C-alpha cells in the first residue's frame, strides 16, 4: 500500500486540478494494466512537482475496486460450494416474469432427483418462501428491506441457514429487478435470466448488462404468444446481439410446455443426477 | 437503487483502509459501461457518508469511455453500449475498458 508520504513526496508527482484530489499517474505501481485516471487534464512534462496552490491534507492512493469486498465474499462462497460439490443457480428477472411459478413446477417435477433447495430474495414478506415450502422443498427467505438485490454476504448467511447437502442443487431466486442483481456476484455457478413474453422482444437490448451476464435465458409464458405481437425468434435474436454465447429455452411454467429443455440444463449442472 | 450499495461499499472500503482519517475528497473511476449513474451515486454517497469520516467529502468522478477489442480482426474500438459487435461482423469482442468501478485515491485532511 502506498503511504501518504510517497504519494506527496516523490514516487511520481501529484497534481491538483480544482477541488479534486490528484493522484500519481503512470506505472510506478501495479494497477492491472488500466490507467487510474482518464486523460482530460494536462500532464506536466518532466519533473515531479506539487502544485503551488496545493490544498491542505495529503493524497492516499487506494486503487481499489469498489466491489472488492463483495467479490471476495463471492469467491469464498464459491470455494465453500465447490468443496461440497454444490451448484448454485442465480435466477434473475424483472418482477412478475414467473420465476416462482417456474420454481414451483421444477420442484414438483424434479426436486428429489436433484436434491433441490431454494434461497428466496425479496424486499419484504415470506410469501415466496411459503409457496416453495408448500411444495415440501427446503427453503430460506432473505428480506433485503430497502435493498434491491442480493449480495454475497446475504448469500453466505442464506447458505449457512439452508445448510444444503453435498452434491445438491440450490436455486437462488433473486429480488425481481433487471438492473441491480447483475452487478453483484453471489458466488453462483450458473446465471439464469427469466423473461416473460409479455415484456416484449427488445428487453435484452434495454438491459444489456443483465442479459450479457446470463448463461441461460428462459423465455416464459409462451402460452400467451398467440395473444401478443411478440415473436420468440425476434427475442432470441436480441439475446444473441448482447450475448452471443447465451443458451435459451422457451417455456410455459403454468402449462408445462418446453420444461424438459429447462430440466436438462439443471440436470447437467449436477453430476451423477 | 444499487448506487446505494455502491456508495456504501465506497464508504466502507475507505473507512476500512483509513479508519481514523477525515476524508475531504474521494476520486472514483466509474466507467461509462459500469451500469452506475454518477448523479445517483453522488446522491447516495452524501447520505451514507454522513456520520462517518467521509462526511462532507467531495466526490470526483471520472468516467472512462467504453473500449472494446475484437479477437477476430484484432482492432480496438470505442463502445457506447454493451452490444459487442465489431464492424468486421464478429461478435467475438470483449470489453477492454469502461466497465471499471474503482476508488483511485482520497484526500485526507
């Protein structure tokens, strides 16, 4: 870690521009190949110097990723899960896409075969956990309160409480939100984004960060396609635009159409199932 | 909004590295492709920083532009959005810069 003395005195130069803190440029320290600053200010050639109008105080270089703490916990989660051969699916979507219904059917038709257990994430209520519990499946509910996404720390608490068996499959139903959960690594094995046909074919273009991070996209409520001006192929093309490598299945969780393809993907995650 | 969690992470990270310091300014790098809105981040930062050593600190946010590299034709090009398509037609493109979220430095009083 660079000490305050280094940052001011001499390992490069610090410079202030307006009220902002300066920071030493260039590569007298490692920073993964990225420049720590963008170059919209002038660099003075040559000698290290501190500007004459130097403000009080001193600069401390941190060069730390904002999400470092979450990512570290996510890695710990990943290691813990790997030791126990447990797979975690992070199920994300906008509110109302049918995630819980998809889960209920999956548990009914597949639960014992894959040793399924569930972590439910919602701002408030135990409603989703109760629906899952009614299927006989082991479930833990996390309420985030004002929070709009699950994070790695919540995941760790959830896993501790759930205590899934070795070699089993855990499905995490994230908070209904197409924006925030994409940023927070939980330590999961597999990322699934569920979209209902009623949301429109251009959803992937509007929320590229979420769709870009998906291993699998599930297009749900396919039974409603005859009533809508939406084509599954158009949606699939848009998924490919933002995520060429994404897998996709089209299902109706209420009717059961297309569910075999979804079950096959889950089974592939659990060796020996 | 997730800027609240991001702001909290910034405050926590700085407070952990410099527990007794009074911070007057934080220099952040919020890439244009990071999915973070700087205005929302400023708003949230002010809220979460109050009652901490970062209370009242200024936020200096630089927003590096998106830069992508095509593995097929080996060129680098500017990127406005996360639609990763090269002019050569290849989708074998990855983001080189623009999605970073970094705390560069702080000014300590």
